[in-house]
């Protein structure tokens, strides 16, 4: 079935370190791909998205490229800040009769000064 | 500012009681959703509604019920039939129009339910 796999957390990095969170997916057809972020005690909010192969989504210094050949959408940031500490969810959305979204389990990131 | 309001933020329930979680949006979105979040499991879809007076079961609908009498409102009732209701509940909405699969979900801040 359709699914999203993310690297296990928690991930702990020092401020200004490079971040990569791996995400791979399994889906029929050509889904849209998303990264959502959840700060402590809050709901999720969109970080970035890509709707077709080779698209690059970017926001707040984060980037991810839709790789159809490897079915991946890895999240990267060149220099993380303490304020980036949150849980990151990779998700795919299928073109069904409704906006069906399948989420990965989430990766918790802690950035220490 | 437009957004989604969920209430209450925290709720405690005794076993055998039904509770209702409120979700209101002023984004003029057609579609609304309820998700359940458990640690390490991501989000699982409980119910969704694409239009007023219509809703469909998601992946884990057993023990839950919803209504959609107004476009702005999509309350979730957690019934006594739900065996393990302690969780974080998230309401979301999307425009419901345009190309399917490309719409972004907008989430509320969530409601944390604890069964005593």
C-alpha cells in the first residue's frame, strides 16, 4: 500500500550544523510530496512542498527535491538554529476523490546551542 | 486572521463518558478532517468531510462520530466505544477544490484528551 518512511529520531545537532532527514515513499501514480513541521504543543504547519518530479521545495532555509527515480524527498538545511527544534513529518498526497494525505511517523529534531 | 480553532486544548474524561471536541474554521474551506496523533505513529485519519452534510470514515473511525451541519464547523465525538481514546487530536481543512493531491492542509493547534 501507499506509505511514507522517515529516518528514526530523535536527532540532536549543534547549532549551525548541517541537517538531513531522509524520507522515502511508496505510492501508486505520482503523488505530491510535503514536509510539515510541528512545534511543541502545536498543530502541524506546512514547511514546503513539491508537486512533480525534480521540483525543489524551499522555505526558511530548508530544501527538499522530489526524486522520482529513488522515490525520495529528503529534507536538508545548511545551518540549523535552536528555533528549528521541532518534529518534522514527511507526507504524500494522492490524487483521489479527496485530498488523501499519508504521513510518515515524524522525526524529532533537537538543536543545542 | 483566518485559521482553525480547536477547543478545548486539554480534556479529561472518565471511562464510559462521551466527549465532543470542537473544530471551527474561517478559511472558507470546503474540506475538513480529523486526525489522531500517537507518539511515534504519525497521524491517522479518523473522518473527513468534503462538503456540508456529508462525511466519510477514515482509517480508524471506530468509536468516533462526526457531523458537518455548517461549512465552518466539524465537531468530533469520542464515544465510550473507543477503547483507547487517550491521544492528541488534530483538526485540519483544505480548499477541497483545484487539483486533487496538491492542496495543503491547514491544522488547528490540537486537543489533548486523557482518559482517567
